[in-house]
C-alpha cells in the first residue's frame, strides 16, 4: 500500500495532532484524505459535506496537480507522493442588491392619488411595515398581474394578491368549476360547481376586495393570442397544468421582457422560481425540452395533495408582491424545491444557459412556436423514440459503471443542467454540439448517453448510430429515472 | 479567541483596496505571526497582500480566492517565517460583520477581517475568528497601532 505525505492546512493542524504533515497509507487520493478525516470529526466536517462528498471549497493537489484535472478522488497515488489540501477562501455580503420592478403602468397622476380612509384601514398592516408603507401600497395598486390558470396554484395566489391590494388581476382560464377542484381550489365554493371559473373567481375576489379590477380572459392561451394577452401586465404568474402552455407562457414573457413567477406541483412536491430573462435564466434555460408526454401525468391522473398548491401558490404570490415592491431577495436564479412529505425545502442555483434558444445572446427563436408539436403530443399509436433505439435501464448501467470495463458516459444536456447535477465520470457534450464534437468520441468504445428524462439522449443516440457508431445506448428515463431508482441523492429538477 | 493587532498603515492599505474595487468586494491575505512572544495569546499582522476576486458571478456580494493563489502566497510567506494568518474582504454597502455565507465557508484558526465600504467612505472594520466547536464566528478585539509603535518584534525565520 503506497505511503503518501499529506500536507495539512494550518487551520486544521490542531485537529490532526498539531502536525503540518501526516504520513498516511491509501491507494487513492480519496482513500488517503478519508483516513485523515476519520481521525477527527472537526476535520471531517471541514473536508466533507454531510453526504460524504469533498466540499466544493476544498482543493486537493497531488504533487501540485489539481485532482479535478486528474481522476479526482479516484486518482491513484504512489509511494512518496505529496497530497496538499488547500482551502479556497470565499465569502460575501449578506444580501444582494435590491431589484426594482419596471412598472409598466399609468402615469404620474395616479401616483399622487391618495388612499381612501377605508383603504388606509384595510391596508394598515402593510402601511405599518417600513418595507411597504404608503409608497409600496401605491406600487401594489398600480401593478397589473396576470395569472395564467385559476386552478390549484392560481386560486390561492389570486386571493392573496387581491387581499394585498394589487390593482389589476387578470385571470386566464376557460374551465368550469368541478367538484374535484374543491379539494384545493379554495377560490370556489360548492355552489359554484358547474359555473365558469372566471365568473366565480371574479365574484369572490370582488367580495374580498372591491378595489381590485378583475380582468377575465376566458380563452385558451395559444401562439395566436398569448403576446396580446400578456402585453398589458407587469408580472405573469404561471399556474398552468400542462407543458405546452408552460413553454408558451415562458416564451411570451421573455419576448415581452416581463418577469414570470413559476410554480409547479406534482403529487407531494412543488417547485417555485422567478424567471426574468434580463437578470437570470428563463424556463427554457433549465428545461430546454419538455419531457415525453407519456412520462408526466397530470394531477387528474397522478393525484396531488390538496394543501400542496396552497403553499406553492402562496410562494408565487409572495414573489409577485416582492417584485412589485422591489424588496427582498427574489428567486431569480434559484429553483426552490419543496417536499411536502419530508417538509423540506431545497434550493438549486440555476443559471442562464448561454446558448438558450430564446433568451441568450445566441437566441435563435424570435417568436412563438407550435407548442403542442414541440411537446410531442404524439400521433396515435406511435412508439416513443426511446424505445426504438438501443437503451439501458438505470440499474443495469450502474452495474456496468461499477465493472472493470465501464462504458464511456456522455451527458448531452446543457451546461446549466450539468451544474445542477451530473453523473460522476461523465463527459458533457450538449446535444446541439454533438455533430461537431464527434471526434471526441472513439467509435470503438461502448457509449452511453443520458439527459434529464431520456428524450434528448434517445435522439442523440439515433444521431450517433446514423454516423456509424456501433455501440451506443441511451439511458432509459434519463437522470430522473436514475435518481428515482439508483441514487436518490441526485436532485431531480 | 485571539485579539489581533496591526499597524494603522496596513488598515489604510486594506481600506484603499476596498475603495478601489468598490462596488465589487475586495479580498486579500493577512500575513503575520502569532503568538507574539510578548503576548502569547495575540496575533500580529505584519503585512497584507491583495488577492484577486475570482468569483464567477456577482462580485458585488461574493468573493473567491483561488486555492493556487493561497498556496503560492502561503509558500512565500512561510519561507520568511510569517505565515498566512487570515484573510480580509470588504462588504460594499454592508456592515463590517460576517454574513452567513462567510460563516459557512470559514475555516478555524484564521483571522477574518471584514471592512465596510460605501461609495463615499470606508468606515467600520471588524475582526472575527471561527469558533471551531460551535462553527460560528466570534468577534475578536482588533487593536490598531499608530505607526510609531509598530516596530515589529519579529524574528526573521
């Protein structure tokens, strides 16, 4: 067993018996450091995350080479090698700069209009907050918020935005109230069953706050009307329940330079973020392509915990109010993940995709597209591509990766998605770059491609097979299936 | 928790750095000795060195010193018998107190100096050390010495 010298950084020497250098046995860099950390829980805490991974801000050198450019912790060591541990030093200020919403609204005259005595009473709890005050309440009154969807997410959001005094609330929904809605859509009553949602919503909101102007848009949002519908509003709250509309709303908001407050729910989990293409990613930066339609059942098919959209819708309302007031830290660049069963909140940093077709400087999409086609609503009877190309299940792939001849793993997602999580040992070649980068792949080796849900990697597999690669497979179900069945520590997004 | 002493000229140097990089965060190394033979519990800062803020993102509110830079500065410093004893950074438009982010990324033993700087002035400064058991920052006494008293009593090593 090779013996290496580990240089202990000054701050940790006290926990390594005071030594500046320790001689340790181990076959790899990882093994050596782990045996150092085992000596003391404080060392363990500073070197490793609670999940047992080397902390981001710990850099390890093997004889002056950063192990990230070698084989990371798997880098083998020889007798007499020197392993140095160097902390990266990081820190920062407590809060980010404030972000002011660009209010698109009425002119200065409205600004000077005073509040009635009733309104001063109604909003008194807002007025007492220094961060709101009369000036903030005016901003709310002048704001125009569009809620796409008046269902699970839109219902609680609409109620609280109306209570907060948002001056104009637009609602887009063409459904009628159904009995099964009442398990969560608290805007409606039993008597409303059968009534168009917009009529019921308008009445309910006006009863709560007659000062709010409710603008119904009883239409099915489409590429033909979306830009026109969204245009007059300052903020869009996305409470849709299907992928074509999600992409449509995102694209329209980006094209119109409006922030959209995203929320989504599935069974016991929810997600919230704010997409403002001027300052951060848009929906497409994180999810460049929709999942195959057969993989994502709606709430009607999969069920949803009734209280869940209540929380998520309220988080969306919270972000909307903050955007209007220009207060606090918004969720721009952050994807909040909520697990109702575990009652945990996780946050993923999300970045603008420098090659986003919609919102980057390399944007190619300048208008709205055919969303149902984009989301692959399949022709009746068609087999998904994933099943037509050679594929491998996550469990089988794991076994192969642990074997002595693992396949060459290629991640075909975008850099922003790679940054959220990726499989160890994988190589990132975004699908769009594959044709020009095929030389980085040896035709003889065993290739496995993966993406988030399996659609892109199936297409990329097809592409490589057509180019003459003999041994290429796609990971069936993608990273999501891997996270579900093999390694739950991989975040799903 | 060790009190820290430094000559006022070094504080002036750090403040100048913070003003120059404003509105981005400035960062750098504190080089010194500790313990001082005359005061075993204290740490003396003998020189400061600027570092490059290589944070990939908002440098107004985050800083990152590359490990290679620390490694190189440490080597040079240790060869003169004066190790890197800590780091300084500035908080543009924020108080001279460490943030949660600072705390989450701090290491024990080092002294962390935080300077508050605004567009018109740089004012407050604070020094902190991580309590290794509690993993929280404790403020330590920062003694700024006027120039005439700052002849270093250091043995060149």
